[in-house]
C-alpha cells in the first residue's frame, strides 16, 4: 500500500516509532467508523487491524455505560482472554459516566504500545461521539415524556383523579411499580394511589404499600425526605423515594420501584425528580381548586334559601346553575318570604358580574329586601331604598323581579302584584298550554335615581304557573344561536299540568343541554303554580 501524506489540519500527529502503514490502517478504520457510526463494528475492525500490526493473540474492549449493569464486552478479537491472564489494560479516554478499557495480549514492544495508544485514542473519539448521541436521544425522550406528563396532569383539577393518575404516568417509563403517599396533618403518610406494570400483582403491591408506609416514617428516612432529599427504598426493594414539595409545603412521597435485574437509565433520577416536582404542583393546584369549590359552594348556598316554604294553594319550584364549572359564586338570586300583611313575596334577581364581589352585592340585596319587607314597607318604597343603597355602596347594578302573591282571596284565583326593575318579563303557563308574558318594564336598580317601576296586577288562575328566569337562561348560546325567550316558551307549552318543581327542573335541563359548553352566565329559574282546583 503506498504511503499517504497526512492532512496536517485533520490528522493526529503520527508517532515516529510506528510504521506509517499501521497508523494509516488505524486511521482508515476510524474514518469508516465516523461515517457509519457503528460502534460495535468499528471496534471489531479496529481490533483486527491492531492484531495484524502488533501480533496480538487476543484483544477485547469492555465498556461500562454507568447504567448499573457494569462493564459489558463491546468487541473481541483472537483467542479469549481469561480473567487471570497477564494482559495489558489500557484506559480508553471517554467522559463519565462512561468508562472503557482495551485489554490486549500482545508483545510489549514500543511499536505495539504506540499503536495501542493510538487505537484507544481513536476508539475514545468514537465512543464519545456515541455517548453524546445517546445522551441527546435520552434527553429528547425525557423532554417528550415530561411534556406528556404535564399535558395529562393539566387536564384535570379533580384531586382524586390527579392522585390516581400520577402512578400510572410513572409506570412503566420510570419503574416497574409506583406508590404515591400523601402527607396528612402531623406529617404522617397515607397511601393514596399505586400502579404496577403487571396488574396481576396488585395484591403484592398492597402488601408492599403497608410496609413501605411504616419504613418511610422511620427517623432517618423521614428526616431526609422532609429535607427534600431522595432516599433509596428500604429493605429488599430496589428503587428510590422522591419527596413531593410544592410552594414550600411537603405533600407526600413518590416511591418508584423496579425489578432488580432491569437496566437503569443514567438520567432516571433527574427525570424522576422533575416528574415529582410537576406532580406535586398538580396535586397542590387540584387541592386549591377543591378548596375554592368548597368555599364557593358554601357561599352560594348561603345566598340561596336553604329550603323553599310550603304554602297552601301554591306550588314552588326553583333551580340554580352557576356559571363556569362551579368554582365561582354567581350573582343571580331567588328567594321567597312571608310579608306582614299575609302575602308571600317572591324575588328573582341578577347582579351584574360574577365572583365574590357580585356575591357580596347579592347578599346585600337579599338582606335589605328582607329587612324592609319585614318592616312593612310597600314594595315601591323597598325598590327606592334598594336603588339608593346600590348607588351609594356598590358599583354594580341589579335587575330584580318582585311578586307579591295573595292566597287569601275568596275565589280560587291568586292575586299577584308584580314589579319588574329592569328584569325580563316572566311567562305565564296557562292550564291549556298557552304561554303569555306578564308585567311592565321598569328601571334597573343602581343606575339612575329615582327608579321607575310601575306595578302590574294579574290573577293566577287554577293550574296556571308564573315562571321567572334570569338572562343566563335566555342568553344560553350554542355555536350559532341563543336559547331565547321564544324557545323557553315552546318548552313551557309541553309542561302544562306538571307541578312547579318539575317545570323548573325541565326548563333547567333544556337550557343546560342547549349547549355542550359550560354556562357563561348564572341561570336561575323559579316557578310558582296555582295548585287550587278550578
């Protein structure tokens, strides 16, 4: 083979005491390996060329990738090198956590040492290239996995569902099994969820969970976990326990176990820590959401009557649907109360806006009306006082329907005095199924002074129902149209003869089912029926 002049910019310096043909052959192998990227094939070719020029009877390259499996045979040439044989061991330069070694059974000559040194240098370059490619591939896989974990955790704010989901995200990507312990008051732990790659071993997982709970609470492990440190799983279990912290609060422990003979990824612990961090945030967000739902539900119930009264001759039905998914309290209200003169007052209103501020105004309106009515004030005076109160104490306005029902008349009809302060006109469902509207428009409260709200008087005949509603019902919208008053009246037509509570419930269902989206505005419906026999 003719000698080639090396490229001074790209070829390493060739040792002076090594034959150029041997060096050239080693460089050719390295060049081929750089092009193909096949580490095993390259290593085998390199050992064959090295054996040809050093007279080695046997050679081998052992590689430890730092994954817990120890050194593995990468390639071998010639006769097998027994463990006790007197051979030369040359370290291959490669970055941690990888380590490699060339084992060579060859004459100890300057030429052989030089060629072996050159071979390890070229092998180290190839292994380093492969290590970086593997590291980049694992990093890309880990990023995709973490992105999937975040997306799945973000789809639910239900705490129970989030707890059940976390172990199933971990298995089998990070371990064979996973147990999630949730911290309880007093810094105790209780199993919250678990998953195993083999569903048939769920019974084994239950037994492990009880033992693991006691072990994690022992002083050494508990102190390390509370300090934010990972700890090896106790006893014969293989794996790690990662503490769950969110916003400085300890939420629990994520225990990730595996079969003892399964391979370990060098990036497993950092990925597990990142998964635990994201799971802890999801748990905390779900907990906060659950607390907000509880507070909202409690506040909303306080703004609505706990129980509708029983009134001889009248049937009462009421339905309420808050906007969104039940996290915010609404601004709609309904109530019914006795008046000093023996009549019953029904109120249905809608405060502008939503949330806590609207709820505060809702509570104010409800209590002001109750106080003034119990004091014997006429409804016109009640509306004037309420308008003045809202103008002075709130930036919000309110539409309100007040209806006084008089069941004391000698006939079977019920006299109704109706005041509409900017509120939608209620609908009358007649006994024969006809639907008409009632009332006269007035001024909404909290906008201008004085308020103009002319009363309207009507008689509710036996079998007739007066239906009040807020604009969240009629403005319920699907992708193309509103539910509307006309559609509400059509639904009412088919409900003639039904009790008031059934009428309210059916209208609520019709409005909610009109769209698949959560309600954008609160909805309140109240039906009052003359149950007297005609």
